[in-house]
C-alpha cells in the first residue's frame, strides 16, 4: 500500500512539473499581440510612405489601417532624408516576436545609438529607403 501511495505521489509531482507555466504563456501571448500590432502599423505606414512620401522630418498621419484598429503602444514614424523609420517601445521578447513575424528581416533593429536621435533608446525600429 505504501508503494502505491509513493507511486501516486511521484506521479502527482510529475504532473505538476508538466503543467505549462501560465505566466510565461501570458507573457508570450502579450508579446505576440504587440508584435502583430507593430507589424500592422509598420505595413500601413510603409504602404502610405511609398504612395505619398512626406518631406524629410515629416510623418505619415493617415495610415489607412483597418477600421477599429488601435495601437497597443505609441508607435511612430518619421522620414529622415530618403529613409523612413517606423519605431516604438518594445521589450526584448516583443522584438523577437516582431522578428519572427517578419522572418528575421534585417531591417528590424533597436535604437543602439547608430540611428537618428529622434528615436528613443531601446525602441524597435523598422527602416526602409524611399526612392523618389
């Protein structure tokens, strides 16, 4: 009888260890939502700038996003010379999810001091060149 009790105790411990970490699952789901939101904003901004580029220093105000779409974060965009930047705050996990969605696109990076100073430190950045 003791052997059966020990067996079921060990089985119970193994079952608890096999349960998914709900905090990690929530964090991943949140990062995925932020990533999808950024990519939607980026796509709309890039489409708009390729259609009608603003002057250097200008922003695209009307993005043509889907009705009801709302930014999860304070995403922004700005033209600088012939480069168009889409940027905003993102954690390391969110940045990784953005890169996953965009299949490792090398144009996705973070502000590390090598980009224009109007982009805050640590922001995720997408940059494209706009040729007139």
